[in-house]
């Protein structure tokens, strides 16, 4: 969880530890001395005893000797950033998925930002259509209970609400009726964070509704919507148009990469 703006910050941090107890001397081997400013390097030289040098520390110092200051070694120092995207009434599809869509410049499944998969889908109605918020696309399951999985890969979300838009078809058609929202970090252990039974909120044409979930403090890589019984038509070809998540998005930031 250490946040660094430059390599000098790390070296100064370790120097402070070392001055208190020389048992921390081994930590110097994690410093890229080639990226350290002259004045910080001088402070290290003035306080460090050669009695504590090891092969790792020497190799990092050696890199300083063979690299010029203009030829610094590229290093990624990571820290985690959290972006909160809460539900705002009237702006139902401006949450986490839309945020990633805007930042990545297109459909988040197609560009690899988030993998969206399902157990089955009908014809061309892939679940990636659920994040085409400006289009009239939709997802439709094929002769089985719908199970739509979002893999956020190197990101995690803390979910507190979600919105769904029903397809533009008549009441008592293939609209959602029974479902759960589940979350996991390994796809083995799943936590049920919301459940809806005999729910009529989406039983009609192009209905948008937002569902708040019970208090959840955990961050998850995987989120899925899993249908638990037949739809309002009594069948299993359930369809709906859009799905959006709200809450907190957590991701790693590096100083040498493009960030969200």
C-alpha cells in the first residue's frame, strides 16, 4: 500500500527505517539507484555501512554506475485507486460499466476491459450487448436459465446497486422474474448479495428499474446475474437490454502506464 511519486521517496523511506534499526538494511536492494537523485544518493552514502552490503544491493548500485541519469531504468510502482460511482435518479446507466466504456473508448467486452460471458445466448444476442447503452441491443438466453458473468480482470468492484432495462416487448413476455446477483474472487466461492423472487418491476416494455442491495463492504473481481426460475412467459428465453452496476471501482495505478 506504499504510494510513491519517485524512487527517492522509497530510498528516503528505507533510510529512515535503517537509521532506527540496521536490520532493515536488506530493503535497500529494492531501490533502483539509477533513478535516484544525486542529493538522495549522497544521503545514502553518508549513512550506509558497507558491513551490511549484499549482492542485491551491490547489483542495484552497479546499475547506477553503468546507466546515465538520462537513461533511467523503467520501473512500475503500483498503488490502488478507488473511484466511486453512485446511482443518480434519472441517470440510470452512468455507473461503473459506462465509466469503463467511456475511458476505454468502446464496448468493454470487445476491447478486453471486462470479459462478459454467459452459459447460452440466442443467435447474435450476446451479453456484451448489455453495455451498449446508446443502442437498442439486447441479450437473450437460449433455452436455459440466464447466467451472465462479468470478469473485471485486474479491477474489483464493491457493489451497492444495479439497474436493468427490460426489452421493448409486451407484458408477460420473456422478462426477468426470478434472479440473484452473486459475487466472487475465484469463481469457486460465491456470495449472494441480492435476490429477487416473483419480481414484476421489469415485466413490461423498456422499463428501467434500479435495485439496491444489502450492505456490502467487500470488493470482487467477478459479478454475475443468475436467473433462478422461469421468466414471465413461463419459459427460459429471457431477454433484457441493459445492465449497469453502481458502487466503488478499485484498480491498480502505475506511474508508467495509462490509468482509468
